[in-house]
C-alpha cells in the first residue's frame, strides 16, 4: 500500500501519541526516493528530516581518497537527519538512498519546534539517537573484528527487517561499497552462503531462503542492534499509550 499522511508506516511516527503527531502531520510531505539519490552531503546544511516508509537510506563516511563505507542504515524504523535535533545542522557523513521507495519529509523548523516542546517527541527522538549510536558502534566493531561473511549476514538481515520481501534488490558491488571491502570478498562470501542453501543470488538480486540460518551465521552485532532498537521503541510506545489513556 502506498503510504499516506493519514496512515504513517514509519515506526517513529507511529510511536508518537496522537496529540504529538498532530502538529507535525500537516507538515509531512510524502516523497519518492530513487536509488542513488543523495539526501545530504558531508558539511552541507540540512534542510529536512526524512522518515522512510518503504525506502532505505545508507549513511556513509567518505575519506579524502574517495573510499567509503556504511556507518549505519535507516529504514522504516528511523529518521534521517538526527543531527538537526542534536545541536547541529550539518554532518560529517553522507546520506544516499540504498533502496528506492517512499519517505515522509519534514522541514527542519517544524521538527525543531516540536522537539523543543520537551514532550514525547523529544524523548522518542533521543531514544532513536541512542539506537542509531548503537548501530554505528556495532558497525565499527563488526568491520574491525568479524569476517566478511559475518558482515554480509548482518547487512542482509538488517536490510531484510526494513523491506516487506525476502528478495533484496542490490548488487554485490553495492554491498561491497556498503561494507567497505573488496567486491571479490563479497562474491566469495555470498557463494558460500548460496552453496549452503541460505541465500540465492542472481544478477541484481539476493533472495533469502533460510533466514534462521543467516541469523546463526551472523555475528552478535545484528542481535545487539535489533534488541536495542526494539527496547527503545517499545518503551516509547508504552509511554505514548499511557499518555493516550490519561
């Protein structure tokens, strides 16, 4: 279903109490994001926050030599542009659309106004900022200490959580850029997973056949990120429900 402003499908927006969502609703603009689209670049001034629904945005750090790797991904569980409410309007990373789809766009003035009301919107976004920092930290640990196959499993599982299908539209070259490793290393790791019957690869697609086995062969980083996000968002939904009941 194509999302509308009356049926938000972003977990942060749905975690808000109706009284806190209402002031933002009229300012939410549904936009279509295309693969490779850049939402912001390092050092550029952010004008909008994005709440993905069916799209996935990759946050990258690009070195002076032009090399890059993903530091975090944002799908329907989060928001792109968290620095807007953390005291800054620029960032050292870039945000590029990994998976095409829809997102809600919100201008920074409205976002900051609602954040500065010191209500549940502020508490929710601070909780999400903590979850995002957890993801960034685990990505750094994973890239340093775990095998390419474990990193690939983690990346597939996190992507799978953000899309409604078990068929991921991507290329091994794109995945290699995300992980900051050689394409040949991703090809070898994907081939091992395919021989084991966990995934099936064809040009431009990775189909997940046995998710449970991917979870077993992934490192602990996937579970840490997923558990922290679930904990923080469940607490936020509980608080929003309590507010609605009073």
